[in-house]
C-alpha cells in the first residue's frame, strides 16, 4: 500500500500519517505539533525551483518514481555493524539502522547524568522533557522536509545531559541505512545539554551497500542551555544512489558555545539545512563545512544564523571541490535582528571547479536590522592557482601530485577546525582518498 | 545627536514644486483603447501599435512580481493611473521662443537652463539635453551640432518616424516585452524617451543627457530609452529625474536598452532623485525600472554608474550581457535610503564571451526607518573562458531602525572563471569619527567627510557635472545622521 505514485505523494503521505499518528511517540501536545506539521507540509508540498530556497535544487525529480514509506527493517540483522566502527577513535559508539537504535551493538554510557536512548523510551521515561522540546525549535521553519520529519518521525536518538554533566568521551552516532527502492524514511534526534553541560558528538552516515537506493530525511534538534558547550561534527559518506536531506537546528541560550562541522562526500543528491538561533546574549558559534563532489553528485548547503540577541558572535567557513558533472550550492544567510547590537558575524565560502561540466551556485546573504554590528561575507570561486602549481613543480613534484597537494591543503582549512584529534585524522584520510 | 537626526529627516525635498503648465491627458485606466489613443496621439506607424498591443496582451497574462524583492508596498491599482499626459499645445518646437515660458521656468528651477545651453551651443564639451516632462519630450538641445558628426540624438517618438529601421531593429532586442511585468507594461504604454545612435568610429564630443520630470498629478511615467553605439563609437550619457511632492504614490516604469558593438563604449550615469515621500513615508515615486545593455561585439564596454537617493521604492537592476569576447561590464552604485524609503537594487553581469570582465562596486547607506538591499547576479555561462568578476558591496547603517541587506547570486558553470565577492555591513567607526572631531570638525562635517570618502570610489566614476550634484545630494540626505 505504501509505494506511492508521484502525483499524489503529498496526499498519500498525509493518509499514512493519519493511520500512524496514534503509534508515534509523544504525548498530546506532541501529537498536536505533529498534526500542525503535516498540515504545513501538505500546504507546502515538495519544493520546486520556484521556491527561492530551492532555486538551485529541484526536488521534483527525486520523487518521480514514487516513494516507499514501508519499513524495510528485515535486513537490519544482516548489517555488520563492526565494519562501521572506527576503532582508533575512543568514543561511545552508538549504532542506528534506519534510525532504529541497535542497543545490542552500542556502547553503554555509565553516567547517571547522561541519558542516551531512542525516542520511544524518551517519550515514556522523560515525557515532560520530550513533550516540551520535540519539534519546538523547527515548528516555525518553513521547510517541507523539516515539517514532514516532525510529523512522521518515530525513530532517532534522544540525548539528554543534566546536572553539569560533561561526557568524558565523544558520543559517536553511526547511522546506517539499509533501505532500497526509494525507501523514504525520517530520523529525528533530540539533543539537550542543560546548563553548564558539555558534550562532543560525532555523527556519520553510511549506506549498507554500494548501491542501495533510499531517501533519508533526517533532522537534529539541539538545545544548548546557559553556558553549555556542544561540539557537533557530521560526516555524510553514503553511496552514490543515496538521497540525503538533513536539517540541523540548534538553539543557543546565553553564554553557550556551539561548534559544528559538516563534511559531505557521498550521496547522489544532498541537502543540508543548518539553522542556528541565538536565543541569549554572548553566544558563540562556528559553522564549518567541506564538500568534495564528483560524478553527477549534487549538494546544497543552506545555513542560517539568526542573531536575536546582542553580543553574539558567529563564524562560517564553507569550502567545496567540484569535479566531473557535479553541482554545488552554498546559500548562507546572516540575519541580525533589531536588538542584536554588537554582533560580530563572518562568513566565507570558497569553491574550486575542476571540470568544465561542474557548476557552483553561491548565494551569501546579509539581512541586518541593527546598526552597531560588524558583519561581512566573502565568496570566491576559481581554480587551482597556477603560481602555486608552478612553485611546487619547480620543486620537483609531478603535476598530478602538486594538484593533489594543493587541493588537500585547500580542504584542510576546514578539517583543522575539528577539535577531536583522532576524528580529525580519520577525516584527513578520507579526504585524501576522495581526492585520488 | 537626536536633534541632528531630526534636522536631517525633516529636510525638505527641494524639487517638490509643481508647474502650472497646461496639460493634455488621457483618461485614467488601461485598456487596448487607451493604447490605441496613445499611439494615435503620437501618430505612430502600425508596426509600433502592433508592438504595444502584443506587449499589453502579454502583460495581462503576467502576475505582479511581489514575492522575491525585499520590498513592502500596497497593491498598485493600474486602472487608477493616467497613462498619457503632454504639455499643451503640442506642436513641433523649432526654437526656444516657441516653448511655453512656464516650462522654461520649470527647467530653470531644476537647474537646467535650456537657454543657457542654447547660448553655449558653439562651445564643445557641454551637455546636450533631452528634456522629458510627463509623457513627452519637450526639447532636445544641440541636435544640429551632433548631426554634423552623424550622431542621432532625439526623442523616441521622433526616432520612430525618422529612423524606423533602427528602432525596429533594436527595440526589444535587449529587453523583450516578455521580460518582466513592468517591462511588458512599459512596452505597451511607453510615451516617450530618448533615442541615441552613435555611428561607426565616432566619439561623441559632448555628454548626452536626458532630464525626466513627472509633473501632472495621477500620472505614471513610462519612458523608453534606446542607445546604440556602432563599431568603435563612444558616448557618455547622463540621466536625471525629479518629481513634485504629492501625497499619492506615482508610478515610474522605464525601460533602458543599450547595444554596444565591436570596440565601442557606452558610459551611462544616473542621478535618480524622484520624490521619496515625506518623513512619514507618505507619497513618493515607485521606481520600477528595467535597464539592460548588451556588449554585443568584441572588446566592447558598458559602464553603469548610479546615485540613487530618491523614490519611495526602488526596484532596479542595471545589467550587462557580456556576449562579445574581451568585453567589459561595470557597475558602480551609491544607494541612499532615509525615512521610510525602500530600495532593492543591484546588477546582473551575464558572462557569455571569452575573457570577459566585470566589476561591481555597490555602496548602500540606510538611515531612518528605511530598508536598503543589494541584489545582484553574476553568472558565468558554460564556455565563457577566463571570465573574471570582482564584486564589492558595502553597507553603512545610520540608526537602529533601518536595515541593510545583501543578496548576491553567484552562478558559475566554467572552471576557468575567477569570481570574488565581498560584502561588509557596519556603522561609521567611532574611531573615525573621533579622529575627525579631535581635529576640530563637528559631527556633521565629520560624517559628511566619512560618507563622501566611503562613496568616493563610485562618485569618481561620474562625469564632472554630475559628481558635484551627487555630492551635494549625499550631503543633504545624510549629514550627521549617525547616532
């Protein structure tokens, strides 16, 4: 019943929603939020190019062959989770298959101030907190995929830190997708760091095989309370058939720090929405991103930093390397509200085109309503600097290795912002391989 | 500081007078009949009427663009506008003696004395002026001097009659009537404007200028300018505009088309000073303009310079299509908004040829309750080898009730392109102010100095005559409005 024809995708999704609603985790007000979200989604429909936010990323093609909303969880048992574990990274490794927490494979966290469980458990055990936070940060985000996620998501991770908890090791979340034939599914993480708590989170996305084809619509809501610190690193390295849609929405209270790094290497079609809302004074956040695209890959990175309060600082650095017939998008918006005086906001996006068939669309935006601010953005697109190339060649490097070295150096600027050393080395290795 | 702000925001619009010139107007509203009326009044050939009607039919199928620009205004009632108004009696003017004295007075008030121009007619390097009041071009000066060189500079209506082959060939070639809502509207109802043709290898000896003025209440102004520089030609063209102060919003929807052939160059400068509305945001001109030029031949160059201080709403993107190899496009802009003004302006640089270069320098200044947006597109087409673009967009905020925004679009489809974009937003630095004040300048003078320095890059690109006017305009609209 759930493989749906294109024309009625939206309508049939809402039918499936009505059918499933009573089983979805969350109390009455979460159900209300879900209902509102599906209403919003039905109104918006899947975004077309006429939607300014999807000007360079047409989604209509993605759903041409229909979608499959049924759970294809039988093959989870076949997954060799060990394969995805980076053994030299000392962390709490947590495994999720299609969003479902695999407790048997995941590390246990022996800390009573830190809770890591799936959404269903959270909705029962921490019902008050779950009901308070679920969907609250993205309710006003006018994006069809985010709204659809809020409405339908039943799986994902709940991470809750209280009483000044500081997790001793990074939390490494491995997302493995097994879906095939347009399996369209939603995962939703809810991460809350209470006052003075701090945590490092690494999240990676892999496909089970080299070719299984699915559409993942993932969402992470992250709440960083007063003086909290959250470092959130994301790596997307799925197979070349995967469609990856992600929304990360962070809400920062005063004097908090949010540091994020998004590395995108895989997938056929990708979209990353990264929204940061500065809900208190003296917040600081860093947004770094790197993408290396080849073949027919398409990736759209959207960032929004909403400076709602004074004395906050944000920093963005996005870099991309595009070859073959790939296409990339960077759309970054800095929004400074009327009261957000003394804001410092910077943004820089740089990309390198290596082929005549590759294309890059950039739209860095500033929307500023406060006068005592320092905001700037810079963007450049070009190719490998011939002077630098000559310099290296004059020192005996072959053209090929000189090029690789320069590209590697270009990418390294972003990788260097990662604070967890073993993970940084792991990324360095991945980048080096993908440039070969 | 607040009293200085008050002083500035209450400063009067000095071109806000009306002239009691007897006018002949069309009835309000828009229909095929009105278009036939306009066409008949202007005694136009059939092909022109056909063009208008086609545009009108297209316009009826189009939707008023609202969703994308950072602007906010009530719906425009297109049936509540007079589409034709001309000074009466309308007969062919051969000498200045025949011009309505009231009209001459108007131009004196505006600071362009046609008589003065006449007297100086023997002298080279002054300005040839085409003055357009409401719907009709009233006088073009220096025509004879220019004709000697083979330069055609006349009103659009005259060109339709005297040079139909040029008008037919080029009109709509850069901005087709299908282009956008206001271009379609303009194509249907445009009443006059300037036409300029620079023949092969001719360097225009003087600045060409058009002065636009909306006078009659309830009228819209729809002028159309067409400039063609044939191979190796050069011209510098200036455009100025004012309107009386009125409580209602007046609509101005112009189209400017420029065609630059091989090795030719056009420099187009605008000082836009339409009535911006009063200090509560009442009245003012809606300025919805489509300006576009094409660098058609190799080694051609087109340069736009604009100083935008007027209009309640500005919606304007002077663009360059860089088709010829080695062609160059430039855009220099200063946009100032005060009170409740809204501006959404910028440029489009479309690179199609090889080794094409473009430069964008945009300076936005917002004060009062205004919103000032830069919106620009840089597109490097596939096969546009070694294209180069540099863009710089700076915004200056004065006061905490205004907004400054930057929306650049950068689309690159060729690996050999090098495209750079920079934007900053800030207020006037305390340290800069302190430095000036400490050397004995009062706040107002210090701000004027800093703002002028901030805009210098753009003002330097203006022809002498305009640079002075522009600097004064900036001083009037902004002196000391920093808190």
